[in-house]
C-alpha cells in the first residue's frame, strides 16, 4: 500500500460501474446501456490520476501537494467527491 497525502486510497470499481451504467426504466431491455460521456470522463480522470509523475512529500502534508498539476487536482477531487476514489 502506498500512502498519499496521509491516507491510503483505492478506486471503487463497483462505483465506476454504478455511475456509468444507465438504468433501463420500462424499456424491456435486459442488457445494460453505458453512458459514453460518463464512461469517457471517468476513464480520462482515472488515467490522469494514475499517470501523474510529480513527487509528493507526505511529510509536508497539503503544502507538498502544491506541485501537482491542475488536471491531477481536478481529476482526483472529482473522483473523490463522487465516491470513485475512497480512503481505506
């Protein structure tokens, strides 16, 4: 386990599934439909979070995260807010 900003984080795959699957209401379809917009946004944000290459000094806490890119910060906070990234 890697510690980041004082916490251990993981990606909740079931939450990704819940967010991207459209609910079939009254259509009679048995196959799930995927919202391509949501799927692509979540996929891109996870990619941004997973490929960030800036080093963070956990000893500095929030101050150590100042060097992170704007796309990383936005993607991480969005995924965290929507429950896709969770703390252990």
